[in-house]
């Protein structure tokens, strides 16, 4: 009961001082893409375009895919005067499936899609030597769940006060997209990646996220 009461209070506090766990990892994603030397980048599930904006200085072109019509409209408007950045209203299946990309990014998107087939298609969508960068969500399980969540639970309100000190009346538009609960545990994601993306580097991260970096063979 005490743990549930604490979680309820933290949730209320976080809604008053909202900040995006996904945007928190945006600079890290952009650095991973920049380090690969990618020129043409695909951002799957780009939302309102925050990551597209971070990727743009590091690439010749950045294309965002966003299935929600209104969100895609907002994102497209941000880059209307930039021929090197574009947003297409489409989900992952609606991409140009003949094109190969130097880098593909997904932030909090993979758990909305079937894991193994999507990893396979992502690998096929990379140009030789291309890089896949994922920030994903996973399903926590086991008796140690609360213990492993504790660092994030404690850090979350601190980050909220730093990033959004003023009390919010409504959620920011970039944080209003539909969400889904992750289906796979981190162990299941690691196992699938080992089969479909040999050599992928996966790390558990703070704020209920993991990161995955995979480099396609150069030949």
C-alpha cells in the first residue's frame, strides 16, 4: 500500500512538471548517427519532429515517418522551408520499401510493432555499413521490479523540476501521442536482436528505456 501511494504521488507530481523521457535521449541518438557518418536518415515515428531537428545538422537529408495526420502536419510545418528535411504521413509499412538508408532511428516506437519482423525489415532497410539506432521501451517483470525501477522513480521528479519547473496545466503537444504498453521483456528483446541483428549493442537505460545500436556489414 505504501509503495502504491508513493507511485500515485509521483505520478501526480510528474503530470504537473512534465518532461519527455524520449526527448531526453534525442542528443544521444543524434550523436550516434553523426558518428556513423550517415548522409540520409530515416526517423520512424517522428512525432512533432524534435528528433528530426536534432538529426538535421548531421545529415544531408532526414525523412520522418509519422502515422498520425495532425502530428505529421505539425512536424511537416516545422521543416517547410528546408529541402533536406521532410515528413511523410505514414507508418513504418508505408515507407519506400525499395530505398536503403544510411541510418534509421526509432525512439519509443518499436514496441508498437511486431518485434521480430520489424527488426528483420529494419536490417533490410539499411544501406551497406548503415546504422540502426533504437531507444525502446520494455516490459519489466520479476520480483525485483520495484528495486530496478527505484533509480528512475527517484530521478524522475528531479528531472521534471529541472526541465519543466513551472506547473503545467496541460501536457505539451509532443507528449500527447497515443501510447502502448510494451509486450516484450528486455531479455526477449536481447534474444530477438541476437538472431536478427548480430553484433547489436544493447544497454538498459534510466527512465524505463533501453538503447540498441546495430551496424550493418559494409560489404
